[in-house]
C-alpha cells in the first residue's frame, strides 16, 4: 500500500463503492466544461439512454473488462457500429476520469474490442423524396426540411435560424446560431459561422412560411418553432421527422443529415469548386469535404491533358504536319 502511494497508483477501496450513476452525474459530467455545448448534450444523451440503464447501479469499482465487453455486445444488437463506438468513447472517458481521480485503479474499457465500422458512400436523396418529406412533415417544421436540402444547414442550425439572419436583399443567409435544449446557442467554430448564398426558391419558401396562418416568431426571431412558439427541442423535432420519413415511404434510417448531403451533391453537380463547397457546408478543412464527398466529384483523370503543351505553346506533331511542318 505504501509503495502504491509512492508510485501514485494507490486507490482507496472505499472510493470504488460509489455507484457509476452517482460518479457520472455529480462529478464527471459537470466537469466537462471544456466541451462544446452540443458535445455535452451528446455525452448526457448517451449516459441516460445507454450507459446508466445498463451499468449505473453498479459500484464503479466492481466493473471489470468482462462487464465492458458484455456491455458492447448488448448495445451492438440494437445500435449501429458507429454509434457503438461513440457510446463506448463516452464510457471510456468516464472511466478514465475515475482512474485520474483515484476512484478506481485501471480503466476497464482498455483494449475492449468494438464492432468494425463499415464506411458507406454518401448517397443524396432524389428530388421526389425531398418533396415527399416536405408534404409529410407537420407544417410548422416544413421550413426546417427546406433549409436542410436548400442551404445545407445542420438540424440544430435549421431550428435556430432567425429572421434577422435572412438577407433577402443580398439573397443570402447568415448561419450564426443553433437550437440546443430549447435555447439559441452561438456556433463555436469560425468555419461553422458562415454565409450561404440562397436560391430564390429557398427565399420564397421562407417568405411563405412567415405568411402562413398562425405564424409567430419565436425567441430571438426564430423562424421554426414548436406549437407554443418556442424554440423547438431536437427530441420533439426528431419524433416528427421519423413520422414524416415513414409517411413519405423512405427507409427508416433516413436522417436529417441526409438533406445536407443532398445539398452538397447539388453543388457538386453544378460544378461548384470544392473549396466553395467546404465553405458553404461549414467544414473546418477541405479534407473533411473531400473525404465525405470526393466520390461525387467528376472523374478528372484526363483533365489537364495538354496543359503543359499549351503553357509552352507546343503543338502536337499531327497539327504541325497539317500546317506544313511550321
């Protein structure tokens, strides 16, 4: 015991008797002040929906690697591989914090095998699917769908767009905030705070939304509100979205984010250059854009053939022969 203290690995066995739910909610989660607010929301959601229902009542010191493997097996039966990775990353961070706080001696999440994530190429939604979603979703949320595929806004950005951020004169939309937990939260990164050119059709849809019966601006001038004219909770919007997906006859896994992919594909088909696509989508790097959408850009293997000849004013031999060898 004394040697462990000197090595800095001593753990008081009484500390490990605290339930996982108590440590997570009273010590770990409140300490995540360095995270973006949407990341904190994700941590909290995975805790409540997956981690604590399965492990929360256990003393944290009683959890071993076999428990972590069993947990992964259990959630793998109902979640996608990528979501399993995300949930387990939250659990791993939580348990590492307990190690750092000397509540437990080792992280039981270490070297736990996870399901393989298969990369899927982004597939845009066809036009008929977009129109079907617009018809299927409740009227107050229809504009959010339009903003998703018409401007490439993320779900929170669409639910957080305000009237002052729509510049009808210059035909553009300023993306500065997002809806989160019923509040408007400023976007954190410089890349995500962006200006997106708006087609006339999108601006007309915004105008139509503002002129519909019963329309009222929400807090801060929010365009899309719930039935109480307050900022929509993403959970309640998600419920309406899933119902609309079902009514529109689309696959059950169709996500709001697929609207954003569809917008990106429309830009690429219109020959918008990759850097401009990156800017409009609010990606931090061009690498993110190309990794996600590179397969949608036209194959340019033969583009530029003859560029060096043109630079040096060199004509191919056949042209020289046809012109008399000059």
